[in-house]
C-alpha cells in the first residue's frame, strides 16, 4: 500500500512545484455501505493548503479518487493565480 500511495503522490509535484509537505492518511470508517476505506491528502503550499478526503471500497480506489480531485484543485488554483497576475 505504501508503494501504491507513493507512486500516486510522486506525480502531484509535477503539477505544481511549490508543494512543501504532503500528508496522507488512510483509515477505515464505520459505514453501512462498502465505501468504508478513507484517504485524505493535505498539500502544504505557501499561502494556501489543499485538503481532499474521499471514500472508496478499497484504499486504492480512495487514493485514486483523492489524486484525481487534487489534480482538479491544483488546476483551479493555478488558473486563479494566473488571473491575479
């Protein structure tokens, strides 16, 4: 699982080079559905941290959902920064 998460996370800094810290948590939550595996990722970025948390049937699915959501959040942030310049 550590290798899987590391491989996914390694691609994120290529999207935005100012990421200082990446924190990942994985946990199992009590749930009536099969989506009880949870992944949360926090990216420490100067001036604006990003945090995304997603659930899935497996940790791999939850991690993939979080990475996809982070890609979208980073793109929005980059667009917003470009508009301010």
